[in-house]
């Protein structure tokens, strides 16, 4: 199967009882590890195990859901990704259609243990694990191991279980896009527990096909089918129902929206655990196809730069492009380009509360990244075939002609704006990333 990457686990994830203590073990697999001698990323106690268990079950339900795929396409189970680093644990996943992104952040005060190594792995979430999580009671203690720890794992069962788990390429693509969207989002509302529950109780029933808008009247938030000033636009509103099982446990909720309304993010706060939930612009649109990182691929970046900044982000467990530009005297446009590339490679996530990128190393080889961006590959083919002609160019404006199938397209780059006469641009007006013709012209201009 060309659109999946297969990973083998030496054993399944498990939750085992040892005396009065529950121990949760998450099986790991990674193609790339910084330190292969470390058997475990994190080992210790969780401060709010009942809440974490409910969040993990909700994340699993999101991963199993889809809003535009057939039952056949939904047949494969997908497993969440977990990152241990900067004294935090982060669990991430997408819906099957990649139009819903969710992340659980367990903050430093919610963990009592040891970070043996920073790292990222694809997590095996099997049905026995979900059932065991559902059995955890309030105030019950569990120990969490991310990675593989030799002490106490399968002490009574000697059999080694191998499981092949598909990691969809659309997740890699989606992770790059959604982090760029998050970095361009702004906080719009803060609601307490009662306001949040009132808001969800007023959600329309069934599948919502038209846009809805989040508005506040007095002190009461509500969803309205009528657009108004300062309203937050939400496509595929019914997808928010995936959050309902967590509402009894929250302290508050914050709502963020992308600057161009290409996504909304709903962040639930539960003590030292945060649950982030991002929706694509419409339910049929997956983050994997939005093309937010394509612009960053139009300028070549030396491999040694990527390698150096990979090490920099790994050492700091965070990445602040603006701070890096100031420290190293690099232009902001260059750091923006590098940030996009690192995100496209799956190396960066974005923390809305910290307002900076965090480091993540996916179980994924970087050499595959260009294969995930067909628009970029098609743009390179246009250049290689001599089908891009620069008609005139100055500091403010570039006009070019690109040969298509039986037709020539005109591309104009003017300051921060870009236009093309092709059908893709006419349909989306740049909202889903640049078309292949614009990409070809920008790449050719940058190379000159």
C-alpha cells in the first residue's frame, strides 16, 4: 500500500495491575532515534490519571472517526503519536479524513517521574488498552511508561507480540499544515465550564452542512447560522461533538481562529492537562491537502542548515524563529522558510499557550518529504520541461507565462499577492496554498 508506512512493534501496549498500582506501558517504534540505547523516554506517575484516561479515549475516538471517507477507507486503524520532551508529554492524532487534529498536553506539574530521553514514537492503541483505560477510576494511581521499560512489563506473560501498524502519509502532511495554521491563529474567546456546556447544548442536531458562526450575546456564547461582525466561522460544526465526553471534567475552554478562518482550535483545560482540538475549514477538507507549507519549499535550504537546526531544536526542545533570527542575524523571511520546512518534515508542532514551536521527531525518514507534495513535484517538472517563461521582473512585480495542457497560464507575483489564470487558483483564490504554476514561477525566480 503506497500511502502507508508500516511499523513493527515488539509487543503490544498494555495496562497491568501490580499490587494496588496500575502501570500503563505504551509500545514504541521509531525509524529514527537520537539515542538508541535509551529503553524509555519517560517513566513515572501521572497526577490526573482518570482525566488522562478520558482524554486518551477521546483521542482514540477522534482517530477512528471520519467525516468524508467510505467504510472501506476507514477499515485500517491508526495509532496516535506521542512526544516526550521539555518535561511534557504530548499525544497527537488525526481523524481518518485528516480534517480533525487533536492533541493532549500533560504539563510538567501533572507528571512525577523521570525523562530519560527526548523523543517521539508512534503509539500502539489496541482495544484491550482502550478497555483498560475505561476501567480507571477517579483517584486511582497509575504509572506511565512512554517507550519500552524492562522493569515490570509483562512479568507474567513471556510471549512477544508483533503488530504491524500503518502510519498514513496524510498524517505527515497534515501535521505540517496544522502547525502553520496554529502559529497563525489568535485567541478569540475564553469560556468557563458553565458557558462551554451551554454552548454545546445549543449545537444543532445532525450533520451540519452549512457554515455556522460562534458569537457572544451578553455573557452567553452561541452558534448562529447568521454571520456577524467578529464572529468565528466554523465549517462542519457537528465535528465538535467529539469533545462532549470531556465537558464534565473541564475548568475552562479557549477558542482560537486562523487569521483567514482556515481553521478553528478549541482548547480544553483540565488541571495540568490540556486537550487541543482543531477543525479544518470544511468537513470534506483534510489538513493534509491544504498546502500551507508549499511556499517554504520554493527556496532551497542547504541540508547542513536543516541538520544544524534539527540539532538546535532537539537540544532546546523548542523553536522560536524570531529569536533565532535575532541571535544569528538571519532574515525573518529565511527563518520563516526554515520553519515551514521543519514543520513539513514533521519536526515541529505548535503550542498556542507558549506561542512557540515545540520539537517533535516523527518515525519518518526526511528523504521522503518531497514525495508528499505532488504540487511541488509538478512545479519542478514544469521548470525542468522549460515550460516557465519570465516575461518581466522587477523588485515589486513579476509576470510569467506557464505552459499548461493546450493552454498558457499567466502568473503575476506582486508584493505579497499572487495570481494565476488556472482553474485551481480561480476556485480557491490561494486559500489552499499556491497552485503548481505559481510554485514553479516562485521557485524559478528564487533560484535566479
